[in-house]
C-alpha cells in the first residue's frame, strides 16, 4: 500500500488534531498564539519535505492505495506550494484573531484541514480521490467563510459558497458517474488507456464536461465565476486569502491531471473551447473590476481575470504552457498573500474594506504601503516583478501555438487587452495609498515580528521570481514531465 508516501498529509492531520487537543487546555488569552505554533509546525513539515522527500526522477511516479494516490514531481511541487501558502495565512490569521469572538483554535485547525485536502488534491490519480479531496477543501471553506457569525456579510458569504459549492459538487459527481458508466474506469492511468476507444462517445464527453465544470467553479473561471466577488468580500480576510490561492491552485492541479493524464486525447480536441473560456474569463474579470470600491471585491474580480491568464497555459496544450502555469501560480502566491496581509492589518478595525480606508497608508506604515504597491504592480504585470515574467511565459506559450491555430493569436491579443485594462484599477489602489485626500486616521499601524517576516518574504519572493526566474522555470518544467 506504501502509505509512507502520504507523509505530508499524515503530519498535517496530526498537527491539526493536536492543535484541537491543545486548545482544550490553553487559557483563552493565549489561544491567539496557537496560530504561531501551527505555522511553526508547518515550517518544520516544509523543511522536512525540502530536505528529506524526493522523487526518483521527474518521469517516475510512486503510487499508494491501488494507484489512487500518486507522488511525483508535480505532486511534490504543489505540496510545498500549499504548505508555504498555509504558513503565511496562519500568520495573517493571528493578526485577525481579535475579530473572531470565539473558536480561534478551531479556525486555525480548519485551515490545516483545508490544507490536507489540497495536499491530497495535488496527488489525486483517481476520480474517487479527486472528489474526496475537493470535498475536504470545500467543506472546510464552508465553515471558514462564515466564521464571523456576528457579521451578516460573513454569513451571507458562507451561504452563497455553500449553495454554489453544492451545485459544483453535483456537477462533479454526475460527471464522474457518466465517465465511469461508459469507461468502467476511475483511475486516471487506466482511463487514458481506453480513451482512444470511447473518446467519441457523447455521454462520456458530456461526463467530462461536467467534471471540468465542477473544477471551473473551484478556479472561478467563466461561466462558473459568479460566487467569487461576494464570497471574497464577506469572508474573513485570512479565509479569503487561502481561498484565493489555495483553492484556486488545487483546482488547477486537478485540471492538469484530468486533462493531461486521464484524457490527453480528448484535451487535444478541446483547444478552441479552452481558448474561448480563457479569453472570456480574462475580459469578464478585468472589466467588472473597474467600478469596484471594495478592495476584497476588487481582488475577487481580479482573481477571475487571473484564472483566465492561467488558462492560457492550459489552452496552449504544450509542456511550456503547463510549466508557465506552475510558475505563474508561484508568483501569484507571494503577490496575493502580500495584498491580503495588508488588507487584514489595515482594515481589521474598519467595518468594510472600502478603498478610502487605504488613504494615508504611506504615512501610517511605509512598509505596508510599499508592500501593497508592489503587490498591485505584480498583479498588473509590471517588471521586474514575478507577475510580469509569469504573464510573459504564458503569452509566449500561447503565441508559439499560433502557427498551427490562429485562434491563439486572438487569445494572446485578448490577454494583452486585459493587462492594459487592469492597469487602471490596480493603480487606483496605489493612488488611494499615496495621493488620496480623504485620509482620516493617520495613527501608526503596529506590526509584529512574524508579520514583518511574512511581508519581507512576500516582497523577496516577488522580486526574486521576477529577476531570477531560471531556477523556478526549470523546476516547473521538470514537474510537468509527468503530464502527457
């Protein structure tokens, strides 16, 4: 059975359960610091993974549970990705703890259980494990998004996410049932072996479309993006941050595995569909973000646009495109978590997240102002930050395919139009920080040492990946070798 391959999952589950037990005996004033303990535990797991967990080679996959679980270069890349994201989110959660009336220990534990689902998703090699991992992520976020029970907006976000999440679950389950009914296979490798025979079966294709639709909800791609702005706005800021990077990345790793391991022959025929979805998602997210005044809602629409950019790499149907997806997600991790950390710190005493609350931030905290500015510049794709090189790699992968399919040129042009549109609303945030005349409270914002380390780490990540992209590009190229 080789259950030792699941070392990341076992350790995170043990940490989550241990946190719940310790929470029983820790006095209430000290429970806030349990988030730091959880973050240190994840740091230890990440270091263990970096130094002691290896895969024999990029092309070799190790299996567990009857080949339902696969440990390969792609899975290991995303496991470390999710661990790093959760560490930053937990540090952010400690700063947010004073807004949670009760159950802060449970809030930290739910982040760890959502992380466990993401770790399983990164190694899913079977539709059964795909469904279980998605549901573990989704059910955890049902609670996380509505955790501020005293705020109507948080409860509203939880209900909306519950309804839309249940709908996406229905799509996914029904799609899996149709795929299994026609093929008799749930394992991705086994399914790839029979796709050539049943690839033209309409019921089989309809089942695949439903599965992709279910994943489309998770990544907030058109036309399944309707939940994102409302949930981002209403959910507690750390939950929104983890949803923005963790849930989206889990959706993309599952999308890559389904399209390029389970049904690569079918994926090759869906180029036009992927091009259309990517282009519309980019335009929808960017155009709808323009009039937004709520920062979290703005980032919700921005997240939709970035799902469209990431779909450029999927639509390219090439190894370069898939590697670009991994690189872009890595830069997006540092960028979006930096932005949400600033929002969490600046607006924890404000009822709402209006842009006006950022007025005068340059005088209240130069570090927070600089971090938010760099995050917006990276999201917009301004060099030399990570967002610029990520967009460059994705566009390069798409344009390379243009000779065979002219539709790729149209997609590249659409992406460039989206980048130009995004400059307006991203730099609207920067304008509010440095040049707004609506500044009210100008008192300094205190920053704890863990938050400073987190912010400096995000800034370093944005600059390092933008200035020295080579190591991560090579790592991403090795990781995607398991995809067909």
